[in-house]
C-alpha cells in the first residue's frame, strides 16, 4: 500500500548530558494517578550514513558518579512523593528551592506592559491627538491624513485596541487586505484574549476565503481559554469554517486547481524502499477524507516498516502520559502513541493525532514532565491541524526543510519546517495542555533550556529548523508567568529513570542489529 510521506512532521533533538546521573533502581515506583500525557513523535530510526551521524547512548560504565546531581535527583524524588501524597504546599516549597527563577528581564517586561484599553480618554494627550487626526482624515476622506496618524497610534500606543481595529478597517477599505490581516495578527499575538481583535481577524480571513486559517484561529482560542464564556461559540465557528474549507477543497478538485499540490515532491509516497508518486486521484481522496484518514494511512505503513518498542511496561508508561494529555486537547481524534527504537531524541505528529516518539525522547529527557512537555508540543501540532494545513496548502513544497535518511528503509522521510507562527502556537497550547494535565508547566521550557545550553558543533535537527531557541524560551517564560501557570507541580523523576533503565537494553540491541546490517552491505 502506498503511503504519503510528505505529511510526517519530525522533530530531532539529540541530548548528550542528562540532568541526573544514570540510575538503576531496585523497585519500580507506582505511577501517580494524577498524571499521564500524550507523547510527541520523531522520525523513524536512522542507519549510519555519510550524511547523518548517530549519537551513541552514554555507556553506564563510563558514567562518573556526581554526588551533587544524585542529591538533586533525590530531592526531586522527595518533592514528587510529597506531591503524590497530596502534601502540595510542602512539595511546592521543595520544587521552588530546586528550580532557578525565570529571567528578571521577563519579569520586568510583564510588570511594565500596559493593560489593554478601549476608552480614548485613557490615552495620553499625544495619543488623543493622533486619534483626532484620524477622525478628521475620515471625514475628509484623505488617505494620508488617516494612515499616518493611525500607524503612529498603533506603534506608540499598542494597548489602545480601537486603534488596531480602525487601522485594519481602513487598510481593507483601500484594498490592502493582506496588510490589514497582518495588523490584526500582531494585535492578537499581543493580546490573545481580546475577543474583539480575534473576531476581526477571523472575519478578515473569511473574507479572503482563508477558511482553514479562520477555523484554526477560532479553535485555538476555544482550546486556550476553555473557561471563556464564548469558548463554545468559537468552537462552533471553527467547525463552520472547517466545513467551508472542505467544500472549497472539493470545488478545487472539480476544477483541477489542486493539481499543483499533487505533483512533484508532494506526490512522493513512502513504500518501504523507494519514493513513488501517488496518483492525483489517490492523493486527493486522502485529502478529502480528512486528516484522520491521512494519519491512519501513514501510520499503517510506518508500523510495518519501523522497529517499534513492544515492551508492555514502557508502552503503558507513554500511553498513561498520553491519556492524561489528550483529556485536555478538545479534539476528538483516535489518538495513538508509538515508540521507535532509535536513540536520538526525535518526535513527529501525524494528522489526526497519531504520535511517534523515538526511544531517545525517553532516554534523554530528565523527567516525566519534560517528556510530557515534548509530547504536548507535538500533540498541539496535531490538535491545531498544522500538518494537514501544510499538506493542503499550495505552498507545501516551500515548507520542506530537509531529507533524513532512515535505517532499514532505503528511502527518506520529508521533514517540514513549521512556520514561526505554528511553532509559537504549539509552544503555547502544548504548555497549557501540560499544565492542565497536572505536570510542571515548565517541562517544555526546561527541555529547550537544556538543548540551548548544550555545547555541540551543530544544533540538533529539531532546533536547526527553528533557530530562535532563546526567543522561544523567553516566550514560554512570559506565557507561564502571565497566565499564572504552575511551575511547581509534578516532575516525576523516579519512574522516568526506571523506564529509562528498562529501555536502554532494547535500544542497544537494535543498534547492534543495525550495525550488523550496515557491515553486511
């Protein structure tokens, strides 16, 4: 059965040094009933090649005892025990002692950020002058007299919400709809909880017949603010625009306008040993059946082609985490979590909630919360339909970042570069999912901090396609502080270490098999 290859979204994150030393624990610790998360996935295992170099696992015999790290591990384990037993205040006190505070720069920025205003009287005298000039320009219908003060008003007083709305309205009036949408996107990014800005943005997207974008904007708000009185309304708006998108796609098919998406690189399929083009009919049928059908088709093939973990205890660990996370997603997908026997820290999410993670994602994260953060991030990509969005957009080919050769397959998996906005959305929603699931809200933040501090000659693949790691770290800190998310919830270090010890020999055995195959070639 042929397979769409270009829809797999991969993350690759090699880590060398663990936060805690390798430990062999005598007895497994029971899983906390309050925690479980979905996992993020990475691309299939890779065999050695001149272009790609596997990072070997740390040999336990080479591990030098580090009393300080061991003491830190034991302290986190004690905090976890207190948290599981319901002694939350005591646990949080210990977590606070163990974690470094966030950047003072971020704290100062949040303290100085102006609160959104809608009343002209709340503007400074200079701001009111700009607004009067805008009104005078509108009365005289003088474009320059309108645009110049509006631009200055939005730049100098971004907290004045009517300024953004009026600027977008005027730009649209003068046939500059794309600029108007950018104004609204910047404004909603700064004030994501403002319904007036969001409604204007969705309306602009709908007028441009960007139905999928309009659907995703509405759905993101409903997911990020589930307690908002209009959350259900935005969820319904998301469904309406999604139906319009599907109808538009069918119309494009009838007119053969979708042909540009179905040719060239976008037509390649993973067959297990070569890329072969899918027919336009086959590809279009998958698109029209929706993202779940696409994810099912790819997953069916990958399960036959990839070496996957079958150990029941390891699978139960990841699925328990996944089950907790998916309770917070708001999307009714048939979620699945698979673990690839590959020691690199990689992950990818397929459309429809099919998540694959490399064994390295477990081996090279420092805690359950950190792994959960990675998984929640990839889960957010699936929930927000980012992979499906790339697949159905005319700009699909431009989103391909690189090829990654894979181990037992004489073929490549296309790796897409998510847009900056998609990554920001996945970071934000993933962190909210993580916190709502009972884990420490800084799980993803801590993982990225570890990666950013690593002294490696080249950045990990997952970061190389998204180089603004420091910016993303700052954004996560800003979100956690601004939204009041709890950094001092469950970490889960002991059971994570137990699963790591159980997984290591399985990965080592797979590496040996891979090496034997390589030598026979």
